[in-house]
C-alpha cells in the first residue's frame, strides 16, 4: 500500500490525523485530491432531510423522538 501510494494521511477536525485509502482509479496529469474527511455522525442530516422535502417541523419531531440527531 505504501509502495504504490494508496495510503495517505489526512486531518480530521475532531479525530485528528488519520490514514485513508486513495481511490483505485488513477489518471495521468490529474493528481489525487482529498478534500473531504469522514463526516461526524449526523453532520449532514439537515441537508439530507431537506432534500427529502421534510419541513422544519417534521425534522424537529424526528429529533424530539430520537430518530435523528
């Protein structure tokens, strides 16, 4: 993994420094970019529920019942 540069190190805002695997596809003259870290639990919940057309009231109800964080 080290010889073919599959592993790279990355910083997570809460978890600190960690190693991750690069994707298998490699393209000439296009360096790999690692712009995103692994999301925290519930980090994208609001965006996903908005895409599903849930209202703020619906989301509040789900949070109140412990369905989402």
